[in-house]
C-alpha cells in the first residue's frame, strides 16, 4: 500500500523546539513560521481534524492552493514528501515526517451555513471553522479578511473519495500522538482552526486539543549564538 511508504517518524525532540503551544478543542491559532523552520502538528488525543491555511508572510495574496498542490503531485491526499504549493505554484512547505499517513485536501472547512444545509436549520448557532478563521485573521496584524479565506488543508481528517467521485466524511484514521511535520520553504503565516464540528465523524464527535511545535532550521542552528528572528 502507498500509505505504508509514507509513514515517516521524525528525530526532532519536543524539548528542543523554540515554540510549543496547545490549541484547545474548538479554538484557533495564527502564527508566523520562518523559511527553514520545521513545524509539527500533534493530534494529542486522536481523530481530530485540523483545518489549516498558509499565506506567504511577505505577500499574503500568495497563499496555499489545493489545486496547484494536487496538480503538481498528481494525488489528492497529503503525506510525507508532499509539497504544499501556493496559487503561484511555489513550494510553501514540504511534509518531511508523518505518522498518520494521509491528510485531506478536498473537504474544506465547516461553516454555520453548511451546517444548516447539511444537518439541520437549528445547527446555525454551532461553532464552525470558518468563524474561527475569521476570528484568527481579523485579530492579527497581517490585514487578512474574509476575502482571503481559501480552500484549506484538513490535517488528520479522513475524506475518502468513492469510486463514483463523491466525498465522504469518515471516522478518522489518526490516533493519539500521531503527528505531521513540515519544513517551511518560505516565510509563512499559518492559520489553524482546531475543528469544533459535532455533526459528522471528522472529530469522532468529540473535538480535542492539538499541539503545535516549531524548531529552528539547520542553518539557524549552525549560526552560533543566534536563535533566528523572533
Ligand atoms: Zn470544522
């Protein structure tokens, strides 16, 4: 199976990370990751969908593009060796380790509107990823607005495509402690909505916390006395 070849563990130690943060269940996070730094997302309790967007930190009109990523790698799933590409076709990050084996590029983010259409009109009040993306971006310094929201990655989320070409939201294939790790190929802004969805099995009906960690790249570590830019 192709999935077996993609399961790659990392040698990086959490104690050596320059940044570590736990994003509570249903919460959001926005942070800059410098070129060369290594970014890991840990599914702490298992089966948690992590809706994620990336922007070029120097020019935010350049952002993660599912279409360019899928086209370049000829595969709809993301895993080790996947290059996450921008709408200009440039490499933004490369996945260098993955103990889950498959991440979704097609399912998009949940929204109060889609919850009403898919599930019930009285689901409108429920917390959703699109709202979290808006809260994260509007509170930050990069002047991102709702016009900047694009199709996102769903790390750890299982969205198989049926032989008829339909998407299905299935119970996750991730487990507690599984992680995905990627190297930034440019300075990026990462926006995460730790998905609060309770209407389908993408979070096993139980949203849980995740952890994000950042390590300095090899070049920054070699510069004695330097810890890189803040
Ligand atoms: Zn969601």
